[in-house]
C-alpha cells in the first residue's frame, strides 16, 4: 500500500463517487441478482460479521487487511443507503451530512468556543448535548440491544458515571466484586438456582466495571483470554496426542502438567 496524503480530498471524493456508483449499478435492473434480492433486514447479519472481521484485522495489525475489511463494512453502509434511495428515503449523502453535523455539534471545543479540561469533560459534554438533541431520550436508549453484553455492561456503567453515579475508584469496585462473589457463594450453598443466576449476573457486571475503572475493555480482555485458552488447549492436546495418549484417560494432575507445558511452549 502506498502512503496517502491525508489532505487529498479530491482523490477521496472521486473514489467515493466511483464506489457509490458501483453499488447503485449492482442494485439496478440488470445488476447482480443476489444484491438486488437483499433487504435491510437480510443484510443485518453481514453488518455484524463485517464489524467483527474489522476487529480481527485491527488485532492482526495488517494494514492491507484492515483496509480490505473496512471496505467490506463500508459496502454494508452503501447497500443500506442505496436500498433506502430505492424506497424513497435517505441516500448516502444524507448519512454523511448527518454524521458531519452531529460531530460538529458535539465537539464545540473544536468547532466552537467551549473550553474543556481533558477527555473526561469531553464525554460529559457529549452526553449533555445528546440529551439536548433528543429531550425524551433516556440515558441508556442509545445502547444497541444486540451488542455483546459484557461490552454493554461496561457502557452502562460508563454512561451512569458520566452523570455522577459511579464508584470513586478501582479499589472500591474491587470491594464490590468481592461482595458479589460472597453473595454468589451463599446462593450456591443454598442450592437456589434462580439466585445463582442473579448473583452471577451481578458478579459479571461488577467485574466489567472493575475493568472499566482499570482502563480496560472487558470484552477485549475476555476475547484475548478465549484466544489464549484455545491456543493452549490445542497445544496441550497436540502434546498428548504426540505421546500416544488420550486426554480422557489422564488424571487432573497429569492434565495440569500438560497444560503448564503447553503454556511454556507458547511463551
């Protein structure tokens, strides 16, 4: 990939116009049968899938892959906009104008004369401006119902914190985690299934807030953990298979030995 001039607006505009025209052609009579069959609803799974593929590409650090996956995600935006045009609704220019106006309005410290002291104040102003835009909008109304729930838990805590309802620091949240763990232990001891589910939820929510106060994204932390577990498990089973053994026949202590060997091999 060649390095681009960040101020080359004409090149960006030409590329975008060409792209939108290709999407329009795909949806036009004589275009692609598959694209012509799509609806806003049928495309929903692809929006989610492409978003996750962008995240995977970012994690890989491969610039060419990131560029490609962002293009796939942009295609979903363009398709939704083109379908809307065909139905007499908004077009992609409306989408661009809308987000541009929103960004300008919600960044008065950049485009106006408001002064802020750090990103924390920026976020508080952002919430206040959102509330002014839609007076009947609740604090949590903007959170998608389909977003990953661990990420949603952190965002709920973040939003509540912006209006002053939050723990003072990470240590205070750590105490809450211990409290929720104790309550879960009590529910388990009673054999109360409904209470166990309730307390597990409270514990996970508290852990998400603890991560947030530590400056961590709980969804990303858990994703990383899953990746490490998968890699170690596959390494462990490879070691076991290589020695002609079966995982089911090994004791817990022997499995732990293999697990530690796998961790060491992957370091």
